[in-house]
């Protein structure tokens, strides 16, 4: 028996181990596999030679590199670091760039799910840690060992991983019907960081509040990353900080925080809170305006006289105004006082100062008119009332619009069933969805929504998966087919076995990713974040300088001019618009993408996708259907003998070409014994067959290497290749025996999608591992001019890097497994297909349907979203840039008038509502050029 040890980067859970065991066991039933998914290590004991074993692993989609050789070559320069801030392959790419600036030959690979980084470099450990820290990815001190060493914690974690893996294998043996192992429980690693914690934040009124909460959370010990979203009023915190410590930190900043344990309940609670606040704002606005409007109208027809009985009337109105401010306007003063106690300033501070200044000045005029020059004896009670009323209406409208912006996530949450019909002990029982366990049998009736993921055991039906994939056509499902939670059953009845439940279902992962992406922010919002941190204090300074300027330099009456200008500056400034400009558009854009079956990882991927200049596409499974079929064959030796040889060579392989050949020839036949099997990368297979001598199965290059005369097949092979078919040669006993044409047909919508992408201004390039003739033929059919063929996975990554060096912003479209290196190398990766774990990990954007139209949709939505964000930012910055100087009185020399505080309040409310309304246009955005079915659906 031979024993091999490998590193398998694509292995990430016990489900992967199960598939590897099946692939090797199909050829060598006595083989044993020991695996550590957390460390990506695989040990195989088998009778197979290494070449045959490596070919099996490659065919299964898990390329392997010899572990002992790798460690021996790099034992003195290997580092394993825990990086809490790493959460995706984009982070790995940035860390790789930082390290390779100092050591171009450094090898950097990462496991975002474990937050583990592996570095092979000539740099000392301290230098690597310093480079990572400068890049914003400081390694955890306790997990930064010396070169070539591992910490005791790592060794302990590895031992526990092995124990957990053994337990998982035992459980799998006991339940032969289990389809997919649970990745969360399979690894059991101790070094993984906790999942990000979500909090619902209360009391935020503007971007300044967001800045205060974010600083408080970031300063909490154990926090590695904190993101606060003003639009959704939530915070997402990474690291090991205790939940109570986070809540205490938020309360210490003057706000409230409650943990979000269930997204559905949190969404429902947020909607209830929004409705309650909406009613409160309208009620307070009505109370303020009920007194303020008549008082304002009276000012147009009557000049106040502060003597006799009328003076007492104005005193009563002043006290009534105070009552309104203490009730309807109370929240502004409470917010301002809370901010003051925590040495902060926010929008409430500006409103409270402006309304209080107007009321105090007016009451001073009423009570002590002798202290005020006659020309300055003006009353502004109505201004305080109108400010509170108009801002209340604006906030109510803002709440209503913000509520609509989160409807897409709510609709996803509504897809999750609350109960399931489980078959237990031969009886059907309706149980809560939380009580459904993996392996249980579930019945779903016609028209019902599926509660969990699973595999069909009996029955046939058509499933509507449009809510997950964006594809409107129902998909036929029968025994052996997989089904997903949230989809809707057609007219048939199905019984299926649960394979994923709760948050581990496909729908659960989609909901979690959409929620996380909505809480992220694109880099374009960084400027607004920096401005928001100093906005309110800056406005207060401007208001003070304005007051001093009018008091010392202004015309009579100076006091009146000073009061009006300073109050108007305080009121017109709008930190709300700045705070909403980026997050609300991001929320809507990511939600719109999810409606079209496009999952965007975060705001950075959203922004990058909008700037792409070139799109690189894989051929197999991306442009083509991914299901090769033998379309023609020709024999020069006995047909039965040739077919038996092909089946013997390809039996047990999961390579797409092998599957096509076996499907064409049939696997149920007697075959000669195989020995001296060898797989030659990029060539084919070589082996000895009992009774047939040496057998060769592969491409023309393999035949030339072994001096096989294939001249007789030249014309046929060329004809097939011109039809986009891959040609497979079989030689027996040194003579050409057979020729097979294997063709992977172009998807029906690929040409239309490529045309659409080119119309969007992108250059489309195809990368393929197929031969040049077949790849060129597919490219011609798809309308692609530039083709690079006969590439290995590493060559694709190099091709993407070369395009980037030319100054192109490159997007890569692949299946997310063999194309993972190129997906990670690209500026943004698009994983096309069914959203596998590797795809979601390697790509910035995952497409839930097998169509390039999804890529075009993603790019169109990202461009529309970034355009919308830019409009919001220009509007917010432009509003404040123009409004504050006008409020300060720069137009007074031309007009002889100052802007009224009431108009300032109206303008301030209108600015926030305008930003939200502009962002809401994304709800009606439809990416054009889709398939006919898409167009009909929209």
C-alpha cells in the first residue's frame, strides 16, 4: 500500500471529504482517507500510484499538492497567522499584494472561513506582521508563531479537528442516506473567530450618531471590525468581544442596543418601531403646526405691540410655545442633552440650539423689552414651532421611504416557512421549522413552499425557484434531485429527505449574505464618513462666527440679524442627508441584485463591478451547458474491443469528458484489467490493458508523444474541431483504434448575453483549457473575438494578472471551483451556477442561475447603484455647501433679506427626503437586455 499526504485548498468541510472518499473508493475500494478540512490536509493510503490518485482528485474538483514536499521546501519560512479582519478572498488578495511588495516571491494563501493566513516568505515573522498591520489586517498576537513553528493552541485545535472528523465519519457510516455533511459542525476548529454579531441600534438621528456609535464599538476590547448602518439602524461587529460589553459600549455613547438573534424577528420589530415612530412624528408635527401656522399667518397682518394687554397675550403664546417644545419637540432636546453629556454633538444639537435661541430671544423681548433696542424687538415664537413641525413631517416621510428600502430583505425572510410536515414513525406531523432535523423525511403538497433543503425520495413535480435564482421557468424535480427551502412546489406531491436546515439552507445563506452586504459600505462613502465625524461641530463653529460677524459688522438691527442668521445656519445644516447618501442606495442596490438572482458580497464588490473594463469568461459551464456529449465516433479497430478499452480507462473518473464517453458507450460491460495507469496533465491517460497491451486515450499531443500515426484521422478530426468538438483519440498496441467527438453545446442565451455585455462597453475574452480549434469555434458562436486556449487553472490566473498589468479592470466569470485562483485574482469574481461554498468564498459576486445574463444584470445594477450614490453625495454636499453660506447671509448685500429659519427647516427636511426618494428610484430599476422570459417577468 502507498501512503500520500497532500494539501487540498478546495477541501473545506466533511462534505468535501465524503466526495473525495467516494471518488477514490470507486477505483480502490480498500483505500483509506484521513482528512483535516480546517488545515486543508489529506492523507490517502491506497494501492493506486500517485499519478492515478492525483488524476482522481483533479477529476473530483480537488487539485492536490504534495504536503511533505511543500513543507520540506518551505519549513524555515512558513507562517500560519490568525487574521481576525479577514472575511473574504478579496482580503487575501490585498494581504498578498502588501506582502509581495516587500517579497515578490512570497506565497500567500488564506482561508477566510477560518480567518487563517499562510505565508511562505523570506521575510521575518515580525516584518510580515508589520506589513499586514499597515494594510489593515493585523494578525492576532496569540496566533503569530515564529517561522516554521505552530502554537500549542494550533496543535490542540488540530487534534480536536481530527477527533471531530472521526466522529463525523462514524455518523456518516451510521446514516448512509445522508447527502451533505454539516460544514458548521464538521470541522470543530477552536481557532476560528466567532461569527459577526448584529445589534439593533436605537436613538441615532444623523451621520454624527453613526460615527459616535462606531467609535464606541471599535474601542471595545476584542472588536476587530465594526460597521454601523444609519439606513437600517443596525451594527455588525466582528471579533471576540462579549455581547454585554458591546451593549454597554453603545449605551455609554448615549444610544440603545439590542442583539439581533433572528433576522425575521428583527425585521418585524424594526417595521413595528418605524410605524410607531412615523405616527409619533406626524402627531408631534400636527401639534406644532396647529399653533405655529396661525401664529405665522398673524405675523403677516399684525405687528406685535409689547404693551398693555397684548403683551400678556404674547406672554401666554410664549408659554404655549414652550409647552409645545417640551412635548412635541422634547425628543430634540433630550437627544441634544444626551449628546452633550457624552461630549458629542448631533443633529438634535443643531435643532435644539436653533429653536431654543429663537424662543429665548422672543421671551426676553416680551419680558424685558427695555433691554432690547426698539428696532430689534421682533418675536420668533412661530419660527420655533414651524421648525419642529416641518422637521417632524420630513422625518416621517423619511421613515416611510426607508421602510420601503428594506422590503427586499423582508421578502426573502418571508420565504422561510414557519412549519414543516415531517414524517415520523410513519405518521405526518406538523412541527415548527426549528425542530426539523437533518435526515428527516418531509412531505410537501401541491402549491406549498418547501421548508428546508433536501433530496427528493419519491414523487415528481415542477418547482418554482424564481425567488432564489431569478429564473421564471419551473424546474422538473424527481427522485435524486436536490430541492431548496423557500421554493414553491407545483402540482405534484413530493417526499424528500432534509439535508440542510435552519440557517444552513441555501435560502438561509442567501438571507445572511444579503443582510451582511446591506450593512457594508462601498469605498466611495469614505469621504462622507470622514465629513460626518466633524460636521456638527463645524456647523456650530460657523454659526458662532456668523453671529459675531453680524453683531460687529452687520447693519441695524444687529441683534435681529445675528439671531436670524445664526439660527438659520444651525437649522439648515443637514447631517441626515450625508448619513443616508451611501447606505440607503447600497441597501437598495444589493436588494435589487438579490431579486435578480445575484448575490453581492459587500459594498466593495458592488463598486468594483461598476468600473470593469474587461470581462474574462471560462468556457465550460459558463458559455456552454457544462454537459459534454459524444456527437460522433469512428473506429479503425474492432468496435467492441475499442469501447471496452475506453470504459476500462475512464471507469471511476468524474471528469466531464469521461462522463460523456461512459454515457455514450455504457458502463455495464466487461472490461480488461488495468495496470500501470498514468494520468498526464494536459495530455490524457496511459495504461496497460490485459490482452490489449498499452492503451492511450487523450488528445493529439499524447498520440504524437508516443509516435502514434494519426494521419488517417486528420481530416475527420479537423472537421469535428471546426464544429467546436473536442477530439479524443484511442490507440491500442501502438495503432490508432478509435476517434470520438465530444461537444459541450453553447448555451442558448450565451450569444445574446455576450452581445449585451459588449454593448455595455466591456471587452469580453474567453479562457479555456480546451484545444484551440474547439475553443475558437465556441468563441465564434458566442461572438467573442479574443480567445486563449489550452490553459491550466494556474495559467488562467496568470492571464488575468497580465490583463490587469495592462491597466484593465478585470472581472472573471467561472464555476467557482477549478477557477477559484482566477476568481480571486480578478478585480471582482463572478461565480456562475448554484452558489457553492467555494464560489461564494472565492468570488465577490455569486450568480444563482446558469446564465451570463446574470453577469450583465450584476454590472448594470452596480453601475446604476454607484450612479445613484454619486447623485446622493453630490446632492448632500452641494446642499450644505450652498445652503450654509446662504443661511449665513452671503446674499444679503444683493437682496437685503436673510433666509427665514422656517424656510431653513423646510429645506433641511426636503434634503433628507430628496436623498431617500432618489435612492428609492433603484426599486424600480430593471437591468435591460435580459432573456425574453426575464422581460416578460418584469
